[in-house]
C-alpha cells in the first residue's frame, strides 16, 4: 500500500505530491490536519 498524507504540518498539500501506483495497488490516505472535506 502507498500512503499519502493530507495536510502535513497544517499545509494545504499532499505528501508526497506524486506517487506511482501499480495496477491493482492501493492508496492509504492519512489526515494530518483538520478542515478537509474529502472523504473516501
């Protein structure tokens, strides 16, 4: 699984900002700050 942080250190960014996911791969979203309205 590839993990992407949402809003690290209170920023409006994703970390890392680019990833390559193989066919059939998965992504784990980890919220690092509040205020985001996106849900899986």
